[in-house]
C-alpha cells in the first residue's frame, strides 16, 4: 500500500512530521504533487503553508497476525 509522509518546516524546530496519508485513488493519473499537498492541507489544517510542506512516498506493509 502506498502512503505519503507529510512534513512541514517549523521555523523553530525544523522539519516536523505532520502525518501519514494512505493513497486510495484508483486512477494514478489523478495523483500529482499538488493534489497530495492540497489533501494534506485539507486534512491536517488550513493554517499550513503549501510552500513549507513536502511529502515522501512510502510503502506500507500490512502484517497478518494469526493466532
């Protein structure tokens, strides 16, 4: 599963992790840098400046726990 780690530049503390968003879109042509950052801004707060944000694509692995 693909997800995005979103970071923003805090003027005092430096780069801070905002959160992780899982990719749910089925059409990969709809995925762009702007769409991911806008989604992050909408989800985590409008006070975040898009110019101070970036993201990293990560691969999440789902573990199955069997008892």
